C-alpha cells in the first residue's frame, strides 16, 4: 500500500514530552525507535485477525447442511 508518515506524526504529537513542550532537535534521537510503530501495527493486526477468525468460525457453525437444495433435517431439528 501507500506508505505515509502518519503513524510517526501520531507518535510525536501524542508523546508525553512533545505535549509537555519538552522537545528539541534531538526529540527523535531521544524518544523514537521504529519498534514504537511496529508494535502498534502488530497489535492491531493480531486483533483484526482474531476478529476475522471468530467471524469465520461462527459462520461455519451456523451453516445448515444442504442436499439437493434442501436443508438437512438433522441440522434443523436438533435440540
């Protein structure tokens, strides 16, 4: 996809030191590491993957067995 610096800008703008006015030309050197952005992305990806897996699992368990266009009575008559 398109690469942007939005994650970096978000990191800077919301950093405690920046918000508190404690920044200089050494801000990046003192506070930033690439892993600060990667961990947020990895966590979001993990949450998204878990949500999709949960939805897919739910879809599988709610499907009726269909034979010749008719739902299986075994599946629909279960108690």
